[in-house]
């Protein structure tokens, strides 16, 4: 008998499914996308389960929606995501469910010669007929262009019956990548690594496979050819007729990367990022669901695409903290990629020159495999890294480049080579101070200083986007001309470089680059092509780019980030500095890096300079273990916020009182968050620390149920495995 009741999950912040009656004559299956009435509206939802039962008092499913059903693997991913992150199931579904929009399918029509010449011949018509001769099908626009006439002339000939219209097949959304298009000459290490990855792809595709598919760390220094190597795994996947997904940080998805793929496979991969919209978005979705699209390179949301037959997931730059989604459903892309791989039965490759400690420990525990590329391709050396002790070699007053750094820059530019100056601070100056009264410009909505952006002539809050014009006089004491910028941002460094090297071609690259992501991608390509002498950039330039003519990297302030309260501060700083110094010497010429620091003996800086990465990681891992921090213990934070401070604090206290932590669980706080105010909301944090054997999610769920529901403006946001502690 056919099911009479359907449990429908709706992509709204609801944690449960709703029961609807299945209308007679419709047979539904789990995963089907349907329309259902909810309140006064019709909503789209997904059939989560079906059963027999009395349905007379239930509202009816309105009907099926024309969208590919959600696969069992994707449905389980939604369940898993919501279980793990404590986000409502409906919110998790909304990441996965992308509905067909209302952009109509534009029918592609062509025209071809069909009937006798027109009664009235004109020179324009004669030109059209000459081009159309031979009976080939042209689009109207193409035919008009070739004949040098307006489209109206073509329409006239169609009306006369001289030309006829024919339907064209839709353009394919993507060409098939050809795994045999180019065969790179791999080094011996690269060949072994590629073979291991390809073997995992092949094993997972074999029909009799029962072993869980592996997660493999591809661990190789910058420039060792990780991309070339995982391309071979992609090639094997495509050869087997399956689909491959390459995840990367949004900004690493550059045309340079797409071209590299194209050089290997004869065509670009299908890109998926926030800029893909409208009709293109739908066609990609349809192509991914039908299996036509064989290789996707995408930012984190690509993880939720409805692949028909996923055979491989690559997570490039797996250590990247941008992979953590901080709003809404707070998932980590790398961890969810591992889950998706398990659910789909396909291998997952995590690529990095600086693998996260979590990943290293998973390798040590034999939960992940590891394939290593120990050296740079082509015998290229890693850059020599030299410290500049700012105590001994300080920049002149009001400047930020020491004389040694300036000398290095001079040597580089006069040799016609490219240099990168790295400072992880956007804008011109991180703080504006009144010299007369000491007033500091701060954001009205956040507990944060306003950052001066001189190109935009404004003071900007980096947390909420609040912007105001730089005032003429101090808002506190009224003094005119008393405001002074304190400290440097990249714009200020650019100004200093312009004074020192007026003839150089300079470019400032940071995430607030005017013109948005697309222009930024274009600028990164220009840098890679050598169209700049000195690049001044934030961490954005450290993310997996390949700048072949770059031979010098200068780190302006290596100490930024070492003093934050984040338990991963040391690891993050080490990774970032290693990544950014690794931009030097990836092309034919050797590279070098100089690092300005006040603390050359700090373990992070010392390890960077001596190249003793393994030692640093060993010590850092031991420290984490001793402190019971991830991955040796588990963390979750609860952020309680409200429009008034007292309500937020009160609810935080109520939560703490109700915690009743079992053995192995510690609840800390509430404490006012370091960013105590964001966008007008006051924030308090609680931190939950548990041993590894505790079922953290169960504890959190029961705790939240026990505590009274937040009222008024109070919100509680749960962040499992938090990456940010602000
Ligand atoms: P990684 O991702 O490990 O930093 P890439 O894959 O970007 O390294 O490779 C670094 C550079 O070396 C690139 O310019 C790449 O084209 C080149 N390269 C790496 N392996 C090979 C190879 N086998 N043949 C030719 N060029 C290679
Ligand atoms: Zn003042
Ligand atoms: Zn603000």
C-alpha cells in the first residue's frame, strides 16, 4: 500500500519535520521536493520519511516541485550537520536545497535556409542569403553579424519563408575534462603520491568495495606540486566516469587556477562561488545533479551540491580558517567534507603545506592516511628566512620599513623581480587618536576602534561596516588638526613604499579591495603575470597563489596575532607566516624572506626562521594535549547576545546555573566577550570544555532544553569546535 502520511522538512529555522497527507494518485519517495501549505503560504520542502496512518486531519501535500530529489547521502548530511552543529534541521536543509529560480529557460533557436528567395531582394537580404548558403544553422544574432545587417532583416526573411527557425540543443553547461589531454612529467615523489591518490579513487569506485573510503592528507611544502598531484586523482575520477569536487578558499579560485586545470584537462572546471548566479547557477546545479558536470572547483558552499556520483573530494589549503562558517549553521568545511566523503563512499584528499594540528593528530591516530611531497618541484629551494630584530634595526620615526628591508626591496626591484610586503591589517591606520585630548575614534555599534581608510577617506568599523567621514576636528574636544593615525595598515605601507620607490608599479591587495571579488581575482592574475613590482597585501595574498616572478617576501610585523587569547594563536601565526614566506621563489629564481619582529626568540618566530616546523608542531601539539584542548578535548562556545547588556548577562548566568556538568565537562563563564558589542548587540560567552569521550552534542542539547528559552532580544548561538574566540 502507498504511504498516506509524509514527514516534510522545510528549509526554515525549524528543528522538526511536519506531517502532511499524501494526496491520492501521487506516489512520493523520500528526497522528493514538494510544495506544502504552511500558515497562509505555500512552501517548498523535502519528503524526509513516509508512513501509513490516518491522514484525514492533516493538510495535503500540494504537489511535486520540478527539482531533482535529494539523494540519501545529502539527506544524511543534513541530519548529521544539524546533529553536530545543533543548528535546526531546516537551517541545515537550506544549505543544501537550492530551488529552481524563476529565470525562464531561454529557448535557443537558430535559422537556416528553407524556401525560395524573397519576392523583394535588397542588398542586405542578398548578403544574408550568401552567408546562409549551404544550409548551416546559425543563431539569428550570429547570422546578422556575419552579414552586417540588423536582426530585423533576418526576421523579415523568416516571415517570407526564405529562412526557417529551428530549435537548437542547449549549450552544454561544461565541457568534459579530458584526463588524457596533457601528461605532466611528474617527479618521482610526485608520481608516487599521485599513484597513491589515484589508487584510492579507483578502489572506492570498484563495485565490491566495502571498506570505508579513506581520508588522505597530501602534505607538501609550498611549491612541491600538490596541485599537479591531486589533478592526477581528479583525472582518475573522471576516467572512471565519476564526479570530482575541489574545494578551495573563495579567493584562491582564480583564473590562474582555472587555467592550470585547463592546461591539464583541456577545459576549465565548473566554478562554483558566490559570484555564480541566476541562470548559470541553475544550469550548473542541473548539470551536477545529472552527472554531466564532471569536475567542480568551488568555495565552501560547493560542499552541498547535489552530485549524482561523487568520486573524489579535494580540500585545498585544508588548514585555512576561512573554511569555518561563522554565521547561521556554524560548520567547518573540511570536517563536513570528510563526513560527505564517508556518506558518498568516496575518498577525501586534504592538501596543505601547513596541515592543521587536528589533521596531523588524525594522521598520527591512523584515522587519516598521509602522502608526502618532501621537496619543492624542480629542485627549487624553500626561501631563506632571515629575521630583522626591530629593537636593533628600528625604522626611522613615523616609518615602518627598517633599513635592511628597504635594502632588500631595492635589490629585488633593481633586478627586475617581484616583492611582496605582508601586513595583516587592512586600511591606513588601525587607530585614530586625538593628540590634544587622547580621544580614540571608536564604533558606535561595536567595541572596536575605527580603522582609517584613506583611499575611501573614511573611518570604518571592521566588524559591522559602520563608516563615517574622517572629521576635520576632534569630536570630543573640538581641536582642529589634532587627529593622528596610530600604527600602520597596508595603505600606509603603500604610501611609504611610494615615497621610497616612486617609479615602481605598486598594488595593494586586501579583502576590501574596491570592485569586489571578481576584480580582486583579476588583480591577482595580473600579479601572477608579473604586472607589479611591489605587492602590499594582507593574508589574502597568502592563500594558495602562485606568483612565479616573486623572489622576496617582507613580513612587516611578524608579532601580530601572537598575543591574542585564541588557543590556536601560535599555530595560526606559524601557518600564516609559513604560507606567506612560501610565496617567494616558486618560479625559476630562488626566493628569500625577511621578517621584522620584536621577538626573534619567540618559539613561533624561531621555528619559522630555523625551518624546524616539525619541532614547532611537536611542542604545540604537546601543549594542546596537556591543556586538554582540541583535538585532545572538545570545545563549544555559547554566545549570548541581546540589545541590552543586562539581559545578555542575565541569560548567560541562567545558562551557567543550569549547566550541571557531568564528569569530564567544564563550563566556563559567562564572561563578557572580547568583542563585547557587535552591531549594537551586547555579548557574553560561555565556553564548554570536555574530554574526548564525552558526547558533547548530547550534553549541549539537554542543557539548552533544561534552561528557560531566551526571551525578548536575547539570542543564544552555539558554536561547536569554535575557531574564533572574540
Ligand atoms: P603547491 O600547490 O604544492 O604549492 P603547485 O602545484 O602550485 O605547488 O606547483 C608549484 C609550481 O611548480 C607550479 O608553477 C607548477 O606548475 C610547477 N610544477 C609542479 N610540479 C610540476 C611538474 N611535475 N611539472 C611541471 N611543473 C610543475
Ligand atoms: Zn580631542
Ligand atoms: Zn561596528
